[in-house]
C-alpha cells in the first residue's frame, strides 16, 4: 500500500467540553484533489489545522505524508497551507513575503513565484495590507505553491471572492499544479467548486466523517429510489438509507447500495454530487425517522 497523503485513526480534537472533531478514521491516497465539505462547525478547519501541525490531537492519531504533522523543518516544507483568512503581514510588501518564504523553505521556487505574480498583475512593491481579498488569496496561494509542497491544504480560500474571481482562482490553481506530484485538500461550502476540480470527497457532519472516497465510486454506489408511500413497507433489502422524504403519495430515498434492488415497485435514479452531499448533511434527520429494513432475499 502506497503512502497516504493524510491518514487518521480515531482522530479527535476537543476544546474544553466540546469536541470539534471526533472519532475520525479515514485514508486519503496520494495524488488526489480532495473536496472537504460540511456545514459550519462541522470540523473542517480543525481537521486542516491538525494536518498542518497547527493543532495537536486530543485523541487518536494523524499522519501526513507518512509522518507526524510539523515534526521538523523538513516535514513543514512538504506541506503548503492556505488558511481561510490569508496569513499575511499587512505592513510587509509582496517582495518581503517572498523573501521570508525563501528564507524558511529550502525548496523555494522564486522564479515560479515571481512569474505567477506577474501573470496576476501584482507588483511586488505593493504592501499586503493594500491588496483586495482576491489578491490576498492569490498571494497566499503563490507562497504556498512556491514551497513546492507535496500536500497543499486550502481552507475555503475562495469564500470571500465573487463568482468570477473564484472561477479564476480555481482555474489558476489547477493549471499551476498540473503535472506536479502534489495532493490537494480543498475545503469549501460550494459543491460546484468541488465538482469542478476534485476527484475525491470527504463529508464532515457533526464533527465526524460521514463518507469518504473517490467521487466517481461514491456516485456509482448511491441512488435515489422512488416508490409509492405504503404504511409498513420497509426500504428495499441491501440498501442503506441515507436520507428520506415523503409526499402524500410517494416515498423518496437516497440510499447507499450494498446490492441490487430485488423488490419490485421502486424506480431507481442516479444522483449528482450535490444530492450526495445534501443527503449526508441531512443524515441526522434520516436517522431520527429510522426506516426498517427488510431481510435480504435468500
């Protein structure tokens, strides 16, 4: 088994009595662009800060590129991190940020950093405090990429950008990393962003991982079932109900398929990424209205 970009076992982070992240176990293979989604307070930023080594776990373990996060300078240089609020010094010029980055990172690519800034039309004489939100996000990404990281962590870097700036940011991100041996974890509230650039998905809800895997495989393994609403009629066998909705006449289920639907009377539809994410984000409501499951056919 190849080295994972991030691997966790029972990972948890507690602030006093509140668990911001709890009992998270997953493995992200290297080489993926990972979409990390979930509602506010689900633990996305906490997970990324743990992976960046800015926080220490309260329970369980996390390995990044096979090592403990931020264990030494060499490990720090392997990971690039762009927080939601760009970690820049307002009084320092762009050139000053680049010199600081070069001083701290042995693999620093100064030529690529200057070329990218020129492409963006940013003068290195400008002070970071005078930049727009989009320019600050682009500068943070430039600094992270100039480290030549093996893993790039992005915590909602486009949250404050307008739709056009967001599209340009994501386009530049993907064109910049094309051909590089780099794994990316991108936290976002916007499923459209995840759909555009990611091939792997993690859904966090209530501080726990609800589902994780390659997007194509997840979509292939989940379906929408539509049938008549009949009291006492259970969900089909071999189907795990993720979300349920009923009308006066119909029952609509989003299910994870563990086998074929053998019962008659169900219409089967494929779902898109937004359907999948929303189903798991609403999983709590589905669990409260727990549907019985029939026995598998012999």
